[in-house]
């Protein structure tokens, strides 16, 4: 039996009163066994998107990520035609049985780990990151971009990891030696890095990659810990992290969805 969802949100930047309507279209996600149809109406920068789930099931966060992917495909074309980068902010959804769900603004799992005091930027941390010039800014930029697009989360998280490795690389090192030095310096197992790379290969080669909300949370938690260690490495004048304070970070390499 089909189920009806209606997603609500806004199109950024808000100062552009974008108005456009799309006819109903159908999507299939074989990775999750989903078949759904939806239409889209954007009026003065706000949107309503009725979605009929015709086959399969998914938790609401994973389904929201599917909807964001559909929205982004439409907005990519609009952005090209307008010469303006548009983005979707999905706020809430009306679900079957008259239930409502309001989405958080932060990334689940990461937001809860942060303390209010962490919102203040320490001068020594800012100086340590800026001293790295390109690599340091790439790491944080890519992690921010990973938060904005569920489909490319793995790609941007792994590229952030690659930037950290490049930051620690010497000119005379071979690629394998650079990765080994990176893993040793931050106390990270090879399997941990591969667990993120496993979700990066498809989008980096121009192929779609859909993640469940749990898979996305795993990627964020691993990358977040690696960045935390990297920033600590910078604060310690690029000294390898001591094993007594930083046990080796390990993660299982999980197979992709069938």
C-alpha cells in the first residue's frame, strides 16, 4: 500500500524569490528498494513537495536524504540556468497517520557531542589551522560541504582525510609512505580510513551513492574524530600523538548496500 508524505522547506538564498513548478516524476532507488513519485512546487523561495512512497520502506532521516537528492537535481539545473547557486533547506514533513516530523538543523550525532564552550574559537587553534594555509582550510571546508549534501558525504569526508594526509606529507615521500606517516602520527588504523573511502569511490568517479542515516552517521563520527586528532596534532606543533592519550582509532570496513 502506498504512503503519502509531504515535505516542506525553503530555497536558499532567501533573498531570491524563486518560483517554479515541476510536474510529477518517479524515482527508483535500487540500493534501498524504494520506488516513489513526487511533484515539486517552489513559490517565493518556499517549497512544498508531496511524495508517494509506492514500494519499500526507510527511516525518515534516510528518506529525507533521498528527497534532498531529488531536490538537488532540480536545483542544479535551476542554478545553471540562473547563474545562482541555490540550495534546499528541508524543514519538516507530514507523514502518514497525520504525524509530523521536524528535522534538526545540525548533524545528528555531531551536534550532541559539541559543548557550548566549543562554539568559541580559541586563538591558538585558529592560528594553528591558518598556518597550514591550503590543507588546513580544505579539511574544514570539505567537512562543512559533507554536511550539506547526503549523497556526497563520503566523498567530501574522504577528501578531508586526504587533505590531512597531504598536510603531513614531505616532498620525498612516496604515497604509501605518506599514508603510513599520517596513520602513525594520528594513531588511526588503515581499516578506519578504508571505511570512509568505501563510501567515497562512487561519487568521486561520477556515480551516485546513497547512504542510510546510520551509514552517514558512521562516516561523520569517524571523520570528526580524525579531524579532532589532526587539530590536536597541529596544536602540539605537529608532534605525533602519544599512544597513552590517543588509543588507535579502529573501525570495521562494512560492505556497501547491495
